[in-house]
């Protein structure tokens, strides 16, 4: 990254922050406002009248997940300037990531959900390339059963059933051991599942006794950084991580890591190959490069310094709210997914006069628009977060420099004013 780039991105950030605090006037949101034409190009959010938000929620897909660090943004912009051969880019980026992430092989997919589809397709078709075009409708002659713990069924099941598989549910180790047959294609594990009696080690051991590959979905489970190799080294044959969550790569990128023959077979079903389940899961050259650059960026960070920065943000916000009547705060780190400090704010609603969901709504419709964590005011939120029926939950990790204080001031305003 050149000094000029970093200066420009700083200026861009400073402009947004000033506009956000009202210093530059409220240009954003007005559809007919003349878009800013800068050296970096036209601001299409302004041109389209799309509201820019402060993300005090987390890496939620619907909130466009993360912001790529400046070095990743610069790599994406550079990649856009040259055509290359897609197959060569896919192959070399995969080899590079496999080396850096200490696994046999890697494939950049259009997200963890697409990695789940391509990895499942790989387990069904490995050793039989001609069979990829049979998915998803003519799979009866192929291995097409996926064993899963009942408590690991989740919203991403569709990414697997898109290949035409059917699930075989088990609960106990005994049931698991007797669930295998000649149709078993894969054993699936949801890394952040809150239930399930069978450990990762047992899951892998029994699958391998039957010669069946094991897939671990760890999409949201970075940090810690070492998770990027912990699960492949534990013995999972395939592991996926979302590229646009804690890794802070492009939102439509993800990693499929694991055994060489399976990664190769996953590629058979991937775009740009027609007549495959993955043809619609295209990853552009900019995103492939951005994914690699994000891993380079992440491996230069340390868990300790990232966690310390997140804690500082949480504490800065909490101390700005010290004198809000009855308010107490707690810092909570979920155990597996999104394992970073979240700030939970509790208070006497009768005294303050507003429920957490009303506070969230006031922040959303205010200027700048702030999104707090969606588990705010809810019994069960995202994986691993506690009951927050009576709490405001602030996810601090996706805040950009300076935004923690904007969030703190807005929270204080909303919690202390009778509006
Ligand atoms: C976010 C997530 C996914 C999907 O990831 P994308 O990169 O958005 O496709 C899959 N599984 C789990 C557990 C997730 O949290």
C-alpha cells in the first residue's frame, strides 16, 4: 500500500465521519444530491440515495458483513485493471492459500454457503468426474446421504440439499456408528452448534473408520486466527470459512480447505463449468485476489491486539454511558462463532422510559444511521449470544476508526432524552 493510498482512504474515512456527525451537512440519503466525484470515483451510495450505516452489529450478511481493510481494497482495485485466465488464478490462489493455511489444498468459493455446496458435490462425485452433471436430480446411483447430528441441522442445510442429498440424523454415538451404508457420501459438522453429544474427535474417528469424509462448517469462527488451520489439522477433510466475516475479505468470497482430491473434485462443480450445481457461484478475479489479500492481512494481525482494541472500544462506549440512570454493562465473548467482546447494556426500562428495541429503532432512524446487534431486545439472537431480552447489544468489531464514540454519544442521547 502506498502512502498516497492510505492518506486517501484516511481522508475518505474522515469525510464520512464528519458527514456522519453533521459537520459537513447531511448530504447522504438525498437521492438527487450531486454525487461526489473524487479521485476514487463516483460515490454510488450517494448517487443512488443508499443510506450508509455505522455497523455496531457485527458481520451480518444483511448488513453487508465487514469492510475490507485498506490493503485489501487496494488489491481488489488493482486486480480490476487486468484480465487473467480464471483457471490459472483459481489454481495459483488455491496453492498459495493452502501453504499459508497449512492444509493440503484450498479453493476460493463465492462464500461459505457455496463452499458447503461444492464440498458436498465433491464428496458425492470424487473419483467420477462424469457424474457432476447428475446433480442434483439424478443422484440415486451416487453416494447421496449425509450424516448429521440432529442438533446440527441449521439454516444452511439448503446449501447441502442443493446437491440432491438427503440427511440421516443421529443423536448418540451408537446411532452414529450404525448410520453408515454404501450411500453415505459425507458426515457434516456445524462447528458453532450449541447442542449435540458427539465431539469433533469422535465425529472424525468414526467417519474415517468407514472411509467417509467429514466436513466442518466453521464459517463465522475466526478469530482466533489459528482456527484457520486447527480443524483441518484435527482431521476434518473439508472445512469452510466465510471470507466476508471475521477474515474481512470480499463479502462474496469464502474458503473451502482440505484434502487435495476433494478440493479438486469441488472445482469440477464450480463456475465457470456449465452443467454443474456451482455454475451460479461465480467468483470474480477481484474477489479471488481480495480473498488472498485478506488472508495476508489477517495473518499479519494478532488475536491479542485485535481483542485488546475491541475491548477498548467496548469500554470507551460503556464509560460514556456511566451516568445513565440504572445502566450496567457486561462484556460478553461468545464461545465459538463471533468470539469477540460484545457490549451488553442493561437498565431499568421504567426509569429510562425506553425498551431496548425502541433504542435500536431510534439509532437506526437517526443520523448517522446506526445498527446495533440484532439480538438486542431478543431472547435468542445469533449463535452464542446470551438472552438479551432486556439488553442493548453492541458489536464493536466492525466499527471503523472513531465510530465507537459516535455510537456512544447517540446511545447516551437516546437513553437520557425523553424523545
Ligand atoms: C455465515 C455462515 C454461512 C454462510 O457464509 P457466506 O460466506 O455468507 O456464504 C454458513 N454457515 C455458517 C455457520 C455461517 O455463520
